[in-house]
C-alpha cells in the first residue's frame, strides 16, 4: 500500500473526513490563543494605538491569499499533467478559500487604513496587486463555472492558473514600479522592522490558525466536490446513506 | 487516389494568414466595429470629465490605453469563434503543422486587422486630448509595441473560452487582470514623455514582455484550444 492510494477519491474521502475535525479543532484552538495574545497580551502600539491590532487578521490573510494561489496552481498543474481527478478537485476546492482570504486581506486593510492613513484605499503596490490577485481568483472560478463538462473545466482552469502564476511576479513588479513613478498620495506601507516579540508571536499563531482553517475548509470542500462528481459510485451512495 | 498536395509549414502559415486577412477585409463591419468602439469610448471621456485641456492632457494617455485594452478584448472573441463554428478549427487541430504556429499566424492576422488599426487612429485621438506631437508619437509607438502583446495574451483567453456561452464577458474577465502590466508601461511611456523623462525604460520593458509572449502565448493558446475542443 503506498501513499498514492489516496489519490483515488474513494480512498481520499474517508481520510479527509477523519482529518477535518483535527484541523478544525487546531484552527479553533490556535485562533483563540492567537486572538488572546493579540487583544490582551500584545502591547498598544505607541504610534497607531489600538487600531494596529487588526494586523493579527490582516497579515495572515494576506499570506494565505498568496500561498493558496500557489497551492491552487500546483494542484491544477498536477491535475493537468498527470490527469488525476483528485488534484483538480483540490485546486477547485482551494479557489474559494483563496479568494475569501484575498478579500479579507483587502477588507481588513481598508479598515486599518482609515484610522492610520485617513483613507480606506491607497493605490499602493501591495494593495493593487492584491486586488488583481482577487480578479485572478474570480477568473479561475468563473471559467470553471462556465464550462459544463467537469474534466474540460478542470483542464481549462488549470491552464489559466498556470498562466496566472507566470504573470503574478510580472504584475507585482510592474505595479510596484508604477507606484514609485506616481509619487502622489505616497503612504509608505513598509512598517518599522522592530516589532514587539508578543506582537510577532500573536501574528505567527494567528497565521498557523489560518493555515489550519484553510486546510480544514479545503478538505471539507473537496469531500463535497467528490460526492458531487461521483454521486452514483457505490461507495459514495453508502457514504451518503450513512451520513 | 492522388495524395493531397503538401505546402509545408511556411506555406500553411501564409495561407492561414492571408485567409484570415481576406475574411477580415470582406467583413468590414465586424472588423471596423472594434475601431469605432475605441474612438467612441475615448470621445466619451471629455464629455464625462469636462473639456479642460489641462485635465485632458493629464488623463489622455491612460484613457486611450484603457480604451485600446477594451477594444482589443472586444475584438478578441472573434479570433477563434468563426473557425470553431464552421469546423475549421478542428481541421487545424488535425493538421500536421504545429498548432501553436497556426495560432501565431491567426493572432498576427487578427492584430493586423484590429490592433494595428487602433494604433493608426491613435494620433487623431491624441489631438482630441491636446497631447502634443512628442506625446502623440510616443503614444503611437507604445501602442505599436503593446497591442501585439494584448492580442497574444487575449489569444489565450479566446482559446479558453471558445464555444462557451457568455464568452465575451468571460474573456475580458480572464484577460484584463493579466494585461495590467501592458497598460502600466504603455500609458506610463506617454506620461514619462509629458513629464520630460526618457521613454527607453518603458519601451524596453514592453519589448521584454513582447518577446517571451511571442514564444509562450501561442503555446499556451494551442494547449487551451486542445482542451476546449477535446
């Protein structure tokens, strides 16, 4: 028995089912600990006051938004090259979580920007490229949704994700240079590197919580996709009957 | 049975190029609509923001470039749609000529009949926005470098969406985010001229994006066509 056994949806389904509660539990635990550190242990920032505390949601969400895009493109590529069904399903399951994380990063960024810079939105390089990342996620999901044949949708969306991955660095640097050309409403986002240790700890714990949450949600979504695609398989009917 | 005459790869590419150009010439209304769209969109902006030349000079490059981006996407849907509808595309897939080269020939023909027209009409729009000779020339050159890039990136989107319902809007949704670097450096070149700065950096970057796109985009579009038509 090898690990590739779990590339088969009917074997992956129960495995993911057993893993989801663990990851969800860890996400909850780490989230509570991280928020406790964030709200009660970490000191008040001497420049930004209490408003900086949104960093404990904002930064992990921004990290996840990028990591999930890479993971999505990775699984999409595996699905495209090796023609494995499960890899494509994973890529499809990752997309909504990635888009949600991107949206969360933008939203919390706006909430953070209002008290600190006095504006909801700045055409900063990071904000702009994050916005374009959100558009890329939406494009991936729209293309997949527009094609009725699942396998064709998987492959077309995978190709789009790969084109996107090649383009993301180009987009990031072009937006960055564009931003330095337009020195207009220049608010530097580069934060002071000296961050209190408790702040950093809180942020890292929250980042772990976001990881666990994303894994739990993606696994759960993959299970649903598996059942949707193989509703007539005997094991799927048994799983549905048992549930 | 006599074997079919073979034309070789260059002959096939020439045939595809000439055929697509001929089709574009005979459907002047289709070919011209993107151009008219381009001119109309650009002409709407002074109506929207006011006719003060100072402001028009400042927004002109960006407006013309965004309109060129939209017009290219509008025209892009037709790149494979007709050939898909009458089955020509399937014959191309079966052909012994590499599909990516056929895609490149089709994209070139498409650019000649859409993007190039936008480039040629752009000095006229530059006049509307009082851009000045230098800026108008740079606008023309930046579009000349940039619109082939838009066609190449758009070809991937057109190949992915061929035969889908609502393909037009979807195509824009997929391609516009990917085209942002072209917009940034294209419009940036004109703005740099207006500010009295050199344009070498912008043109170099546009060229640096165009060359790998010339190689990679037809490969990606060919792969996308195979997926769409399997």
